[in-house]
C-alpha cells in the first residue's frame, strides 16, 4: 500500500487551512494533514513526523514564515517548502526563493496550489531516486576497486615468490610507497570533491530555483507586460550568477590542469586602477559605501611589466569580496613600492610593487585565516548561507599572483574588517620616455577618490 503524503501547514486562519485542505483533497493527493500556528508545534511536528511537504503562511501573529523557512533549510533541507500567502508580495517571494523556498502561491491564485505541490513532490522524488542511484554506484565502484586491488596484490605476490629475498624486499617497498601515494591522492581528491559538491549544490541550486520558478510564472497567460519584464530581469540576474559560478569553476580547472597561460606586457598601473575604480563605483554607491583609491608612489604614471588581464582579475575578485562582505563603512585599495626607489624615481628591475584591498566588513576569526585561500572554501559555513558565491575568488587570485611571481597574505579582525596584500615584481622598463609617458616628479603622491 502506498504511503500517504504527510503535509505540514503553518497557518493561523482556520478558514484558510480548511480551504487549502479541501483543494488538496480535490487534487486527488493521498495525504495526512497537520496544521500548526506557532513555532513550538511547528518544530514538534517536524521532529516527530516524517513530513514530506511544508506549506507556510508568510505572516502570523506570533511567528514568521522566514523563521520557519530558516529552520527547514538548516535541519530539513530535503523537505520541499512552499509559501502560501496573501500578503507576501513579489519582492519577498523572490527573497524567499533565493533563501531556499521551493515555490510560493498567492492566496488569490490558489488554482496554482495543487500543481505546485505535485511539481514539488515530483522533483523531490527525482532527487531521492538520484541520491539512491549515486549511493549504489559508489558501492559498486568500491567493490570494483577492492577486486582490482586484490588481483594486483595476488599478482605481485606471485611474481615476488620467484625472485630472491633482496629483490622481494625492494619490490615490496615500492608497492608500499605506491599504495601510500595512491591512498593520499584518493583521500585528497575525495576531500576536494566533497567540499566542491557541498558548496556547489547550494550555490547552483539557488539561481536554478529562481530560473525554474520564474520560468513557470512566465507561463501564466494573463501576465501584464510590467510583470513579464520583472520576471525576465530576475531570470537574467539568476542566469548571470550561475554563469559567474561556472566561469570560476572553468578557471580553476584550467589552473589545476596547467592550461592557464601568462601574457606579459607593459601596462600603466594608474590607468588600470582608474578603470577598476570606475567599474566598482556604482556597486559601492548602491550599498552606501565609501571607496578610496590611494597611490603612494612618486610617478604620476607608473609602468610595470606583468599580465594585465590577470592583475585586473585579481583586483576585481578582491574588491568583489570586500564589497560583498561589507554592509557599512568603506573600501580602500591602492598600491605602493616595496623595493629601493630613490627620490628621482629611478628603479631597478628587481623592485616589488605591493597592492592592497581593505574593507570594514565582517572580518574573519583567527582560526579561519589559515584556509581562506583554499579551493571551494569560505571563512565559515554561516557565511556560505548568507552570502552568495562559490568560494573560488580568493583561490583564483592566489593562483594568479603566484603565476606572476608574487605572494599574497591577509590580515583580519573579526567584526572590524580585513586587508589583503599581494606583491608583484615590477620589471620596469629602463627606457623611460618623459614626453611619451608624461611623468611627474614628486616626493610623495596620493590619489584619493571619495564617494
């Protein structure tokens, strides 16, 4: 006998709960129906019953739908969560879906309820079947590997039996070293894969939910043009976010497979910093942040030889992180000389340029500083929950800095902000032409752009 679907409904209106229950019954969904209106009963049902679907009003007298979604996302993320509300609004609905909600249905459009429930249950069933299939595949792979290892050991033992004792010892030592190296490589590969999948499953699911949800909304035949444009803008943003994640993954893949090349040319650092400042000004202004750009070097136009695109990518990644993790205050970035420049601004080819990006954001605790540049990781799991991103930006920046012969480090104080420094060899061109490069000689130089 097929098990009935258990539906938990968080609703304070008896009339609305009865209406929704009757709609579900008319949709021929075999189910058990639980209605609660407060946090205590909500959590109790989740802990004691094997719930298959959660329906929730957005606003309740003593509770909030967002809090219910947070609990479900953290502890019962496998359960589909649908908002059913009459006062939710499109903006709140979008935020809810970006935070993990499966779908939402307005109470004045309850004809969407049963199809939305069936679709959510069908998608969850597919995910469960996929999970079981993957588990079975992993078991079969382990069995196959075990069989292969057993055959290799038997073959090695048969060969070793026909050789002298010294040769046997040498072969055994080689085999042991190979097994240790293979084990370490497999463990590291498994760790990176697990970390990658855990982060990507959240980061990819969020824009995909937005794309799927609003694609479904666009199917409504009576949509007004203004609604269509709004839905399309959300689809565009979700698609752009997904594309950024995929681009980061492709970049890491090229780095790992040594397919990333370096193209050195002479560049004007000041011009590039001006471009970066102009690029990030609207985003900082939108968040109400101040942004400063400082140059403490003596040349009005500073020319170095490096990879322009990779320097741009490094600074872009660091500034994106700074803006993302800063709610109020300021962002500061700039560069200066670390090597032996004299007052006449004559430099050697061994001089080092130090760049920095400083913010007044959330900061990082000391125990997390050691792995901020590792693949697929952010400073904390809670950060992954609250801020979008694949956690690859700092890792890509570190790889690019090292490709260009530099080093990167971070200083941070939790709750007060972070500063990331990285150095690059300047490799200055010795043939400086003042009439071409418009060099201005000063003892100190500071450029400040204040929003």
